[in-house]
C-alpha cells in the first residue's frame, strides 16, 4: 500500500526544489578536452533535474481539480482570490525584491559580484514588462505561467473532464509551440487534473506502486540527451511525454519511501521560499566562487557546482528559519500564507 497522495506531495516538494537549485547552479564550464566532467555537469544541472518544474505543474493541476472550484462563477472567483494571495502577491513582491537588490548591488562597490550591467527603461510599461512578464526573478516564470493557467483553469478543467485524451493531446501540441512559452507546463497541469478527475483510489494506488518502472525510460533519455545522441528535433517531439514519465516515476518512488522527510522540509512554505530566494542568491554565490577560486579544471568545477548547491540551500533554509521565528508576518507575504 502506498502512502496517501497528500503525504507524497508534501514529501516530494523539497527534493524537487533541490533539483531546481541544481538547474540554476549550472554556470561552471570545463575545458573542451575534459568531456567526461562536462557530461556529468550537464547531466546533473540540466537533464536529470528537468523533471522538477513539470512535477510542480502536475501537483498544481491535481490539487486544483476539485469540482467545487468550478461549479459556478462564484466558486471560480473565490479560486482566483485564493490564487491572488498564494501566487500573484508573492510573485510581485519577490520580483520587486530581486530588482531592488540587483539595482543596489550594481551601483555599489559590490558590483564585481554582479553582472555589471542593468537595464534602463524609457517608460513605465517597459519597466513593468521587465519586472513581471519576463520576469526579473527568472525561476518565477513557473509562477507566472501558473497564474495564467489558473485564469484559464475552467476551460482546462471541463476539457479534461469531458475528453481527457483529446484535451491532453491539445495541451501537448500547444506547449510544443515556442510562441506559447507563457503557458508552458499546461500539459503537465492538465495531466494532474486528469489524474484527479478520472483515476479511482485503487487505480491511483496502482500507479503509485508501479509507476517507478517508467523512471528507466526517463533516465535513458537523460543519459542520451546529455551526450547529444538524440536529434534536437526528435527531442522536441518526445520531451514532454518522457518528462511526464520521469515525474510519475519520481512520485512513485517517493510514495514507496517509508522514511518521511524531516517535518520542516515537508513544509509547502519552505519549498516556495527556497524556490524564490535561490534565484536571487545563487548568481551571487556563483560569481563569488569564480572570483575567489578561479576554477580551471573539470574536477574543480564539479566540486564547486556541488558547493554552490549546498551553499544556496543552506542560506535559503537558514533565512526561512530566521523569518519563521522573528518575522512571521513578512514571511507569510513572501510565501503566500503557506505557513
């Protein structure tokens, strides 16, 4: 018997946050002749962690697929109000914080730890686009897309409820278009909704128990992709289904793991906080490492990659613990009242 799905969701969030930190710690390059270290770095910082954000989209779709959220217009408006607090408000605050920190650092003696350039704006709409559409805090593109998908969630819900296969194929095709970057993740969100709407408890339990057998497919894909053994045009076609297989495999393994994560690491609030704050902290850690250590060989770059991930996670968890103890009202704003 697998763990309850809500417990599985709580357990998998933080490991997926670690994967996201790995993705944004990928700024170390090895000399051309050290191909093996380069391959390992690509694998650890790009291809293996690629399941993380799709997993978050799938979880969001699963949790949103409650019939009471879409039974009438009043219920939908209530859903939007909740998401305004849990997604939109933190999204605005974090992007403003990221912009302010970047601006202060770039005009201060600490500019050597930054990129050394910052944008100039001719008008206010241009500033808003830079802050919130691109967005300024890059990892929060996931939150931007989730906000937009939430606005369209009644369409996603009813399509997934009535014609799930057709709906998922349509979502897949939409997400294959580069122009639809602002709703990328729709396929995984729809898959989460479909699981909630159409899978019975016994069917879900079977999926959780046996879904781990999909993981080798994803691992093989990641190993081959990191070695550039799969043509890019073919990758674009199979990327989303393979990532979905990887997500299901990871969730399945998590459901069979008896040892639950330490209580603080199961916090949804901590996961959101780490996801946001690491996007601010990690670039400065990487820049500092390159300034002070001057890594020149593959082994050093690989070691510094791991140290960057550990340093980012340690800083974020410590900052969360400090705010939880001494600044809980401000923390609630930053994590969308997820305490």
